[in-house]
């Protein structure tokens, strides 16, 4: 869509070229959870350029609008901010479209700061607790083994084999590390096995583990 490219170029000139083109919208900022959609005037029934008399096109535009509404509701329920433009709005008043998008960053800024502080606190608490349970060096080793397995689902016995059978860990120490990482949402059970969870990467980064 030419209008999408126009908007991307304009966003780049105001320092917001850090978007992604994969995700829920045509232009997306995953960290801020902002999704921008650029809709075709004919396909979505723009008031200015989307007035049509053909029954088939009327039905199609109605279906598209209903689907867009469902998408917006789903994204909003997951904390996303959704911005929609018709193609004509972007091409005729690009600056206004950019300003509308920039306004969304102002509105989510405080929430992002609060979320960042909360995450840092959780990471510090998790590391302090786990180091008390098993010690720093053992925690680093445990997380390194999990990291080697964590690209996809893995099993508890895989970690047990690496640490208990190969490296001679005491079973009690293993249990303390495992239960502690479960408690702090560093790892978690899912239907297909164990996965790394929300705090895994932040904890790894904080401890300097690669």
C-alpha cells in the first residue's frame, strides 16, 4: 500500500522509524504495544472515497469493518493501543496522521516506565532469593543449562540429567533451584513441556549470562 510507505517515511523523519512491520498492524511498536492500520478506502467504506452502490462491495466492506472491530477489541483486551487511518487520510494529511501516532507514545509513556521499574524489582528479588537458596555460581550454572534447552519445550529430566548425573549436583540443591525458578516465573510448565518464562531473559541479562 503506497499510503503505508508514505507513513513509514514520515515517521522516520520524526525519529519514530523504530517500528516493525510484523505484528498485528501495518506498522507496529511491540514494546509500547501500539499498532497502526492503514485501510483501503474502497475495502473499508471510507465516507469520501468508499461510497459504492454494488451490493457485493457493500457487503465486503461491512465484513471488513466488522473484522476490524473484532481485531481492535481483541488487541485492546491485551493492552494494545490501536490507531486506524484510511489511505486518503494518510496521503492527504500525512503530518496529521503522524501527530496522532506520536500522541499515543505520550499516553503510554508513564505506563512503560512503571512496568520497567516493576520488572527490575522482580528481577532483583528473584536473584537475591535464588542466590540464598543455592548460591550464585550454582544459579548461573542452572540458568545456563536451562538456556541451552530453552529454545523449545524441554523436560525436567533433561535438566536433572545435566546437573545431577553429569555434574554431581545434590538432589536437594536441584530441587531448590527448580522450585525457586518456577516460583519467580523464570521457567514454567505448559501442555507440551517446560518453557522459559517472563523473567528468564531479564535475569540472564542482569547476571551477565550469555
